[in-house]
């Protein structure tokens, strides 16, 4: 009942948006739906998949910008960035949440959600600190390190930097306090897509020359698991023990280093990950993130196969791909478009079938054939809604399909039965049947389908029906 009430509220909001909607539905296989004989008992309309790349929620290409600047290379619905702990909490107990808040606000104008990682050691800093200076002034143990040089993948400018001793009780207390405060403010925030389980190792990637025992690393993971119960979490895969623990507690995972033959060989099924239960099929429960080892030119200089990297990403059911690839030759761009199309879910409505007529006060049963042609899945349930639209673009009926859960649509074909009840007050005549998948937070149509059917604001007009 709650879902139907939310849909009814949205019907009123959407009416104005559809005032200029195109109402003639054309199918390349069945022809103009207007030409269907009025006496036909059943209307069946089929659709072809287009090659469109859309910025659909919960999947695809991620821009690597904390704030909007350059136009993203491909349509994207997520902006991903990393931030130093010290930049958010330069003074103990007085976090500068505006570092995150301004990113949320700026990207919201573009209908883009954010995702991020907290770093405590960063070989790209311009100075000595990544964790806040006050932590070390208070006596936290530490290690100095030098990393980098002309190879930006190794840290850029080669200067002395500092990494905290993760086993120091002071670090565990103070960083734990910070992550708890972060969770209180942002867990379940509707504009945050996911959060990396960072905080340990260089760049928060869970590798460091100053490794600590499992008990210490587990405490750091638990800071996130205890605080973030609603927002999706993603664990770096460099530490197999940490990965096994995190995915057992529902986290997704990421691989930073796609393109390197070593990274591709040291993966699911290799000796390193033999003890990670459920690794191969965790994508069915939580998101999978990939990031390139470095820019395209960097990969080519090492004679690493770009084609193989693309195949690796798709074969491992990628949900999101971080755009740290730099300039790419025009002839390679179709491969990036294919990655953006097929990463995560890609829902295609193949066919709708229903009675040609329905009476006011009656119900219209609608049979649908859907396909997920992506390599992954949808993780946040987006309700499926059926609408009837009149000739002026007004919604005269709308009904959520509470029994339909698109998060269960793994790659493959799915038969879906729906129904829309028609109010007795609706005037007889010709109407358009439309479908939409709603954002669970805003109750607005959110997912654009790559099919050859007219759409207005992600409401897809799929067939015609007569009310008699």
C-alpha cells in the first residue's frame, strides 16, 4: 500500500512533465501501433536495443573529479574521489564536512551521486602530511617513507612523507572516532553511492611496507562495518584476508590496477585468494569496482594489452569503472563505450503484450519480456510502474508493481507479469501505456531504457490501449 501511495503522489508530479510527450509508438517489427485494428484482441509490441550510453544510476563510468570541472568523457551518474583525513579534520574534533558537502551539492545539480575513500597515507600529497598533524603531535607512532619520482603511478614528486603506525592505540582511537562521526553524518545519505573501506596503507589501498597483524586490520574494517549500515561499502582487494572478512560481512570489492598482467593473473582462482570464500559470485550481492593501473599511454609504454584489460573488466562483472585513463585514441573509444554500456545492469524491454481494450473500472494485465544484457546487476531496488497517458500527456492512472524486484534480474531474460487498474472516472478513448523504473529516494523515473521507443523524462511509451 505504501508503494502505491508513493506512486499516486508521483502521478500528479509527472503530469506536467509529460504534457509534450510523443504519443505515437512505433515498433520496427509491428509498425505504427495506431494502425492496429481496433477489433484485435491482443496488442503485442516488440522493441530493439539501441547502442545508447546513458547515465543510469548505480552503474557504469565514474568521473574522477571531486567537483565538476571538465565534461566527463562518457555519461556518468557517479563522481569518485579520494580525500586525506587531515584535509577533513585539520583540527581534532572539528571536521570540515564542507569538503564532502560541497561535492554532494555541486554534483547533485548534474544528477550525479558521489563515492569516495578516506586516506591516512597518500604518496601524492604535496607535503609531509596526509593524516592530520595533530595526531602525530599527540604522540602517535609513525614511519617516514619516500616514494615516487617521474613515474606518477609511484607517487609523483619524490619527497619524504609520513604514515601512521596503524597498531598504535592512539591511531585506532582517534581514527575510529573520526570514522564514527563520518558515519553518523553520511550513512544512508541519498547522494552517496558507496564508500571505500580505506584508511589503511598507501592511498588507502591496503598495501604498506609497515604491515600490521590481522587483529589491527580487522579493527579498521570494523570501524566502517559498525558505522555504515545503509551506505554500500567496497573493500580493496590487495589484502586477501581483509577482503575475505569484508565480503563475508556484505561489502563489495574493487581492483585498482587493471591493465597489469600480474594483477590479472593474481585474481579469482589464484593461490593468493584461495581462502576468500564467495569471491567469484560476490557481484551478485554487492558492487564491483575497477580502476585502471594508469593512463592509456602508461599501459601502452609497458606493452600491456588494452583489449585484454577490457575483457578482464567485463568478465569480472564490473559495476563501476573509474576514469583515470587519460587521453585515449579515437579508435579505442568504442571499447570504452562498450564498457560503459555493459558494466552493471543494462535493462532492455523486449516486448509488451496486453488486451487491446479495457473498461473503465477494470484492470489491464500486461505481459512483459525484459532482458539484462549487462554483466552485473542493480543493487538498489527501483520500483517498476505502469502508467496510462491520455492524448494531452496527462497521466490518468499509474500503478507500482510491488511483486517485481529488478534487483533480482541477473544477466539474461526475465518474464514479468504486470497489471494496471483503470479508474471508473476515466473517459473512454485511446491511451498510451507507459513504463518507468523509479528512484527509490525521490520516486521519480530514473532509469533510461536503451530501446527504440519514445520516452519523456525516462517514462517510456510502449503501446496503445482503447478504453471502451
